[in-house]
């Protein structure tokens, strides 16, 4: 069973409204105990004046921002599937074709 973790790696803000987050960079990683894989993501937000649930930048928590990502992208499962695909490829590497000498010689 793969365990997934989302980590915020950077946030960008605009000054008006003060400290409004407009861009979040994040990483989704997964591990099955043996193999680990990850994918980076980026989501942008539009500044909105007088937003009723506005939280000042210095009071934000990582869990809260991860919640924004999950709500805004609505495809957390796609990130998980991508990471799982990478792990599956490590467990069972895909077969790649290779050039062979022609059977009738040169």
C-alpha cells in the first residue's frame, strides 16, 4: 500500500489584498515502503477583495493550503495515480525495444 504526502514548497503573494496567496508550488510523494516517487505541482489563485474566509499569510498552516490545492484542482487522485505509476515502473520496469544486428549479417 502506498502512502502519499503533499508538501508545500513555495508560496507567492501579492501586496493587495495584503499577503494574498496567488501561487502555490507543491510536491506529492508516495512510498510503498521500498520505492519512493514524487511529482511537483503548481496552482494559481486569483486575488479577491473582501473574501469572507481570508486568513492572513502569517496565520496559514500547511494543512489549510493543502486543502486549497485539493479543492481547486479537484484531481488529487491524478497526482496519486501519477506517483503510483512511477512506483509501478520501478517495481516492474517497462520493456524497451533495442536495436539488433540484422540476422543476415553485413
